[in-house]
C-alpha cells in the first residue's frame, strides 16, 4: 500500500466530522475536545533537532509521537500544515556565555566549519527518520534561513517595551512582562515572583536587568564564527526566538498545536508563550502537547554514565545492551506501546517481546486473504472498528489501539479456525481497518508486504491443490499418499482439518 496515496483518498471522506478527538493540553492541564481554528484545517508546529550531533533515541521518540499524531490527523481527513524546524544557529545553554553555543563547541571539537557541522548532522537526522518511516513535515525551516524575521521580531519587542538592548545584546524583560498583568510561568506552572525574590546577581556584572531575562539577540564574541549584522551590532539570535519567528510566519499569530519534548516546556516553550503574547497581545497556541522522556534499562540515557545508544546502533545491533539487531518496524512498534505522555523504558526484554508481538500480529494479518466468507457474521466488526478510533481519539492512545489490533488478529484466527464466521463485507472491513491503523496511522512500513498478498494467494492455491490431490488419493484408497500429504504439510506448519463441509487448513 502506498500510504501517501491512501491519505489523499481518505482525506476526501472527512472522517473528523464523525470522530470526537480529545487532546491533553499542557497549558490547561486537562483533556478537552479538539476544535481547530479553521474547520478542516490544522496548523501544527513541533520543535525540531539542534543539528550539532547525532539525533538520539529520546528525540526519535518525540518525533515519532508527532509523526503518528500527524498521520492520524491526515487519516481523519484534516488538511495539516506541519512545520518542524531545524535549529542550526544560536543554541545557547547559558545566555551569559556566547562560548556555550553548541555549534561553536562542536566546531572546535571536530575542527570543522559550523555549517559543515550543520550539514553533517542534518543529513544524519533525515537518514534516521527515513529509516523509521517518518512522513516529512509540510515545511522544514531553518533558523539561519530566518535571521531577518528574528531581527524584526526583536525590534518589535523593544518597541512594545518588552525587551531592552544591553552591550550589543537584546534581552526579553520578564519583570516588565509580568508587571503588565501577564504571567511568565503559566505553561510550566512556575511562580516567577518567588524566583525573583530568591535570586540575586552575585557579581553585579550581568548585562541583564534580571537573571530570569532571556536572550533575543546575542552580541558575537571575536571568536564567534556564526554572526549576522543587526541594528545592535554583529551577533546571532537567541534560541527561543527562532521558533516564535518561524511558527507565526507559517502558521499565523495563533495556531492549533505546538509540540515538543517535556524538557522544552521550560524555559523554551515558556519563552515562546511570552514572546507571542508580548508581540500580538494573545496566546500563540491553542493546544500545547509534550512527550515524556525515554529511559533504557530503567535509567536515564546519558553519555557520561555509558547508558547510551544511538538509534542506528539499535537497528544494526552494534551495541552492548541488546542481544541482536532489531528492524525499524520492531523499534517503532515497541515505542508506540507506551503513551506519548508516559515514560518509555526500553530494554532487551522489551524489544524481544515487541518483536514476538509484532510478528504474531503480522502473521494473523497475512491470513486475511485466505479467510472463507460466510452468509452471516458472528463477530461485530463495526463496533471493533470504532474501538480503534476511540483509542486514538483519546489523546492518541497508541497502546490501547495496539491492544485493539491484537483483538482484530484474534478475530482473524477465530474465523480461520472455523470457530467464528464473517461475511465477505466484514472480512473486507476488518482488512481495511487493520491496514489503515497498522500502516497509515502507526506508520509501520508495509513495503515488504506489498507482494505478501500475492504470495499468500499463491500459497493458498498450492495448499488447495494438495488438498484436492489428497482427496483423490483417499478416493482411490491410497491412504499412504493421503497421510504423506497431511504429514508433510504439518511439518511446514500447515495443519489440515477434515470436516463435514470438506478439508480446511490453518497456518
């Protein structure tokens, strides 16, 4: 199945009109019915990678979660503009020290130009995401491609009294923001007044008015290679500014969904809320969504502790934590068995269990073309189909969806064994639903199974030919040949069952 073409077909159906989607909003702290700003259209922004190193598994988990969200919204028939940025400049870990720019650090370490670093790790990022069958975003803007927009935004914040220039740098004035009745800290539920009261500038030399103020534009040091001209001198944009500049440029002053990892909630997303409100007088985002962290063997992944593995090392098996390589489908299946707001812990046992579960699910799926239709159905496929939608409608609950897909696999096995019946229409509905959710929504790669249906049909034909030969052998009282056909098929994992209506088989 070509998933892209299927999206086009499905989108015409406007399934969203018959499905009530609930989304957990970090800002409100509760789930609510999703209502887009423009009917049938969604604007979604997700904070992308900072391309100064290889993308790590935690990033992959976050981007995979939003890939599934993107896929499901498309499946429902929404037109989605999905914007995911690339941070290729100005990622400061400390506003007070320009030498903490991660690109500067990595450039010195690898003895490469900063844009060589950007190119190297941008290629790695896209290679990894392609490996795990991610759909590309609608727009993938870069920070360096939007310097002018960031300068203009900084100037607007100065003009409105929310920012100030100091020694060639520009900072957002958090105190002035709160003085005007706004609430810096509303997204992360932090009491900024307490932070103000408990923080003091130890050396009195800071160019900020307050320690909580964050950089919109930083003056470049003589050694800083990545620099641009601005009204305040040569420098580069602050990290938080780029997402506000790019999200509002492509999605408008207010858009539907903003996502990212929970580690970005503060300060990055908190700063985005403040920048948006200060510029436009209203909240920039209706639904804030955050994914939880990924751990390995119950511990946080960290290079310093050695509890660390790159995504491609999980696929190739070149690591010391897992007994063998795991194909991308298995990794994806494992990841999606945890809800995006829950901690995901991966281990060798978890991966092995996921592999067994996925293979069992796919084996059942491959039996669909061999099912014999009946005049009546003893199973309610329509209700089961809606239960799949109910799972995803409940804040994109992929673990519950996967449980329902296993229920669908159970139905297949019951019909195959002859203990349940389905009409031809219900078999088709079962197949379509499984295909939609397995491949279009969950994003399992179905390239290998493109010919699986043809192969299965051929297998079915061969087995039915052998059944007919066995029937003729029994009619000729050649029981030795009859038993030989039965036993050899059994050796291959194909069991024949003789009944009143003839001989059937199961795999």
